[in-house]
């Protein structure tokens, strides 16, 4: 017993027949047509005659074209939503039915045209009495901080400020504001961009980056070529030094920490100086009687001086703490 229009019929409410007589074949064809009509019109169908007529015409075209339904509720689907630019990843298959997008339908109806070979496969929506194709590939122009069109926009601004990237870009480049736009440029340091700092040092530092010195802890002097790193030196004249000793060449002003050239030396006045070997850890070190040398045994010969230079932090590091007060033996 049929249940339509309150519900669609099925093989229980409209049972089929199994013989192959012409009469039984006709009955099964009518039964299939009933199922198709109920599916096309839906449960408790509504609308004016032209709506019902056009929907039955579409059904007839599908039957003539031997197009079988592919999904439940195949055909037109009434929707309260207006779909605008859905994701291209979504498969929008609403119907495989025939018919043209000029047929009369209620606003909000959605129609999928496909498989007839006469027009392009397209999803339509009925708005204001007109069938309009729904854009399934988002190609609108991007806005805000984006440029170009979807689905492949590009960043063209940062919070409304122009972004201009051109030319070759290499490791260490950072975004820099040039007054009119953000551009890529080599880091000048100081901003965490990863590049080496350059320019003149300030504050407690002196010299040029990337190798500044600590102000007043070192100084550069002229010297003989025989002066070496780690030598104790004394001032021979303004801006000139030579190897010191505890007999006649004192007082020590510092120890050589670097030789920029063969005739210049960077003298360290205070702090840790490495590069020694076999220092006696914890021992106090003094100016030795040998030229440029240091010793952990205070000189004791008559006429020599005792000048404390610092102490050994370990076997290779001397902590410079020069005492300018000399004791004469």
C-alpha cells in the first residue's frame, strides 16, 4: 500500500513482480516511474502547476536519455542558503538531471547541470527569479594586505604598509623600512637580523664592529718586532713599548694580547689573558728578570724590583691585576 506523499515508496510498499511476461515488465516499468516521480517531486510536494510540470519534463528527459539517478533526492533541492564562492575542494554535485537553467523555480533552489553534453557542467542558484551560476573556483581579487586574485594571492602589505621585495635575496637579509615601503636589505646589526654588526662602536666599546675593543682595557702601541703575544711590556716613550724586566726595564704597563702588525702591539691593562702554558693555578705572578717574562717567584737579586702582575686562574689564563707600587730589593 503506497505511503506517498507523506513518505516515498519502497520495495515493501510497492512490491515488484518477478516473472518475465510483457505485463510484468510493464508493471515493473510503471513501478520504477512511480519511484522516480516521487523522488523528483519530493515528500508533500508544493508549488504551482508550472513548477510540477517542468520538474516532470526534466524527469522525462532523464528517462529518454537513459540517465539513472546517482544520489538520493536527485534533481532540484530547495535551500534557504545562498552559496557564495565555496571551496574548490568541495564536490558540488546536486543533480545529474537534464533541463535548462531558465526553467521556473522558487528562489533559493539549487540546480546542478551535468552529464548532458549540451552545456557546461555548472551549479546554479535561483536568485530574484534568475538562474545564476555559483562560482566554485574562487578567483576574486584579494583585499586587505593581500594582492592578486584567489586562489593564489600574495602578501603585498604589512598592516597596510607597502611590501616591496625585488632583486636577489640572500642569507642574512631582513625586512627594512625605507620610508615608503618594507624592502629586503642586508642586516646592519643591532636588530637581531642575524648579520654581523658594522660601524663605529660606542658606549664602553671602541674601534669598529665586528671586532671592537673594551674601552681602557686595551691600547695599541708601537713596538720592536721582537715583542710577542703574552710579553710583559713597559713604556719606552709616548705610544711606544718594549719588553720589560725586573732589573732595568720597568714598570710594566700591561701584557701583549695581540700583534696587529709586526711593529705594533695591543696591550691589555686588565682582565683575563689566555695563551699561556704551565701556569701554577692560584699563584700570584710577578715581573721576571728575563725580558718580557713573568714568574710566580718574586725576584730577590739586589737592585731588582718586585711588581705584582696578577694571578693564574688556571694553567693557561692569567688574570691581569697590575700593581703600580714597586718594591726595590
